C-alpha cells in the first residue's frame, strides 16, 4: 500500500498522510482507554465528552485541511497544537502522574517530517506544560512525592532532546543522500548528453550512407537503361548480319547465273553493283551501331567504376559506424557500472543503459550485414567491369571485322567495275567475285557469332546490374531500420533526461 501511495503522492503529501494516520491511531487508542474508564466508573460521561472534544476536534480540522490542500504545512501544526491542548487537559485532570507519557507517541510520529526546528519548538512547549503541571500540583492540596515530579521532568526533557537529536540526524542523512543523488544525477546527465552527441553523429553517418545507397540504386538504374540501349543495338546488329548473309547468298546465286549465262553478264554486273552499294550502306550502318555499342560499353564501365568507389566509401562509413557502436557499448557498460554503484537510485538508469547496450549490439549486427552486402556488391561490380571489358574487346574485334568487310565490299565494287570495262576477262573476274563472296560469307558468319556472344554478355551484364540495384535497395532498407533504432534510442534518452 505504501509503494502505491508513493506513486500517486508527492513527498509532502505522503508525510502529512502518514502523520495523520499515526495520530489517528494514537487518538483511537486513547478514546478506547477512556471509554473503558467510563465503563469501570472511574470517569464521568461529561468528562469523557469534554475529553472527546479535545481529542477529535483538532484532528478533524486537520483532516479537512488535508482534503483541501494535501501539501499544507499548517496541518502538522494544527494537529500538534490541538494535541497539546488535550495533553494539558489530561495532565491537569488526571489522577495519575503517568499521564505525562501521552506526549511521547505524537513526538515519535512527528519524526516523519524530519523538521528539527519545529520539534524543538514543540519540545519547549511540552516542557513548559509539564513544568506548569508540576508547579500547579506542588501548590495543590495533595502533591505527589517530589521524586515523581523529577522523574517526570527528566523523562520528558530526555524524550524531547532525543527527538530533536534523532530528527537532526535524519535531516543530515537525508541531506547527504540528496547530495549523492544530485551528484549521480549530474553524472547521468553528462553521460546522457554524450550519448545524445554520439547518437546524433551516428544518425548523420547513417543518413550519409542512405544517400549513398540511393545514389547507388540510381546509378544502377542508369546502367540498366544504358545496357538496354546496347542490347537494342546488338539486336539490330544481328538483324543486319542476317540481312548481309542473305545478300551474300544472292551474290553467289547471281555469280553462278553469270557463269552459266554469259549473255546476261552486264545485267548481272548492274545487279551486283546495286547489291554492293546496299551492302556498303548496311556495313556503314553496322559500323555506326558498333561505335554506339562501344560508347555504351565505356559508359557502363565508368558507371561500374563509380559504383565500386561508392561501395568503398560506404565501407569506410560503416567502419566509422562500427567505431561509434563500440563507443556506445562501452558507454552503456560504464553506465551500468555507475548505476550498480548508485544502488536503488540508479536502478532505472541501469535499465536504460542495458537498452542502450542492446541497441548498440543490434546496430553492430546491422552494420556487419551491410558490410557483407557491400562486399558482395563490390564483387559483383568487379564481375560486371570484367564483362564490360570483354564486351569492349569483342566490340573492337567486331569493328575490325566490319572494316575488313567494308574493304572486301570495296574490292567487290572494283572488280565489278573491271568486269564492266573488261568484258574479255569476265570469267576470271567472276571467279574472283565468287572467291571474294565466300570470304565475305565467312566474315559475316564470324560477325554473327560475335554478335551472339555480345548479346549473351550484355544479358549477363543486365542481370548483374539488376542484382546490384536489388543490393542497393536492401542496403537502403537496412539503413532505414538502423535509423528507426537510432530514433528509438534518442526517444529513450530524451525520456530519461526529463
């Protein structure tokens, strides 16, 4: 019950409540004792009624004052002064000197206030009342032996002195405890400020990493778009190669017809010139597509290099986070030690320190996961760079083959012109055209194989880029979780400060 009351009442309210409870118990015992005296016939009804007025009236007033203002200092004074009136009445009307002990329980109950100055004033009043009683008794008709009065005064004086001394001791002990609590509070505030500073720095670092992760995802999307463009160019290259193969077959068929039908040689030459011109246009277009593929590959390689640099920067930031997490764990450990030293006063802070430690450990685990993901991302980025490098190498070979094909088409064109001007050597020239066409077929077939390999490499690069984007998104999610934990830690610290 006392613990529940302390949770709902402040210190002054609780002191007044306990004092009134103690005083009410004392008054209840006295009332029952005088009722018993009335039953035995030693006290009259009028006397008990007057006694009850002195007994309960000040107490009822004190209770009403408590209902109105639970923190009022006047409650204790009204209750004690009312009891002093009762005490004086009992001393002067009692037929036994032992009635002086009635003051001892209230003085002991008054210790709940730890107010030595008020105890001193009340003690002086008690001594004065007892001195007045002794003087009146000695001047009366039937005084008691003087030794009894001496014992009474000595007992009352010692009780008052001991109450003052014990109250003073309790005040000093409470003051020392308050000083210790204030000192521990200052230490806790300093530590909380340090935790807030570290948490703020950690929050800034995580925010920077989050921005880098988002930039990585953006770069990955850009790389994916560039690779899609390269894939489109590669598909166009494959279509051009197929068209070139078809043209080569047409040239072979026309060459055979020229050998079989020499009379239509001029028509065949004109057709061949037409096809050769178209082939040169296709080769030129193929060369332009290859140049675009080369530029796209170079841009993809630069993007992968930037991605690798961002991953390295993220690792450095993660190392900083790891250091901060270690410092936070150490601070939480030190705070736990200080809380253990503080005993019950530091129990609440010990719970906060344990929560800080747990959050620091969770942050450390999250940092390790992020570090692992970034390492995997670096490995995938390196693979992507290697693939892009191979792609560029294949593209260079393709350009060389296109150049060779272009030169071959030039030779075909020259041969066709010679056929047109040198009709007498048409058989030899047609044979040369057939041979050249076979070489073109081989070159085009090689180019087709290279384009298929290029397409496969680009598709693989696209898959790697997709994994890179997914990894960056995972890092962003982990960092968002870490930011949420940091915000919870900041809320806990702010709650502890207030």
